[in-house]
C-alpha cells in the first residue's frame, strides 16, 4: 500500500477543517444547483486548482476559497466551466478574493 505523502496529509487536514465548518454552520446543500444536482454538499469545489494552494495550503479551508457542492456539480464546475464562469460564480456566492 502506498503511503500518503506530505501534500496528501496537508489536503486531508484542510478537508477535515472544511468538514468541521460545514457541520458547525450546517452547510449541507449544494449551492451550485446545476443540471443533475444531487443536492447534498459532500464535495466542496475550490476556486482554484490544487496547485494554486501549494504555497499557502491553509487557504484550502478558507470559506472564500470553496463552495459546498455535490459530486455532480463539483465535476461540472471543475471540468466543463471556463475559468471565467467559475470565477463569476465564486465572486457572486463568496465575494471577491
């Protein structure tokens, strides 16, 4: 079995922080509500690609950097939207960085 590396441990730590925020604030519904939305918020979508957060990984759990999402909407946001469309949605929901 392959060991989890430094970046994997950082990602897991920040993901746990996101889970704590979601539980504390009762963030359980997908805010994107795109086609085929599953409505549950178990896959937070981030404003930027993972590599963008490497210099400052604590930003991964900053609420301005992610939006509660279901797996289907998260996939659409990451794989089908342009960077401009994604940025527009994040700015509308979370405000500018």
